[in-house]
């Protein structure tokens, strides 16, 4: 999948790409990204971040919600970089 360029004038509203599912594995106690022919085990709060990527919230809103939940965390720098990396992988649209 090729990432779609985003216009700076239009805020990016991340959403899982077609064919990508987010699931909770209760046995492992971990969040998983289910991709075609691949499973990615997510570390830390990655699942919490991705649950906010619903195509309605833009990146600033996701960051604001996570900042409110986790005061003092480096959300403002880490979350946009994480989401951008997943977009480059083709896992987010």
C-alpha cells in the first residue's frame, strides 16, 4: 500500500487501513494488529493510541486526549511520530 499524501491545510484523521484489524489477545495480555498474512504484537500504549484512530479524530485531537489521560508523558512528540511511521508502513490511512 502506498501512503496517501496529506495536505497541510487538511488535518489528517488517521484510521486503520483496509484489511488491518486491532484486536486484544487476552491470553498474551497484548494488543495485536492483524494484517494480511501477518500479526504484529503491539508494545506499551500503542493499542490505546490506535483505538483513538477512528477516522473522526485528527492527530491533534488524539494527542490532546492522550495528554489528558497521561499527564507528563511525551505524547506530543511520540504519538505523531508513531502514527506517521504506521502510515508509512501502510497500516494507517
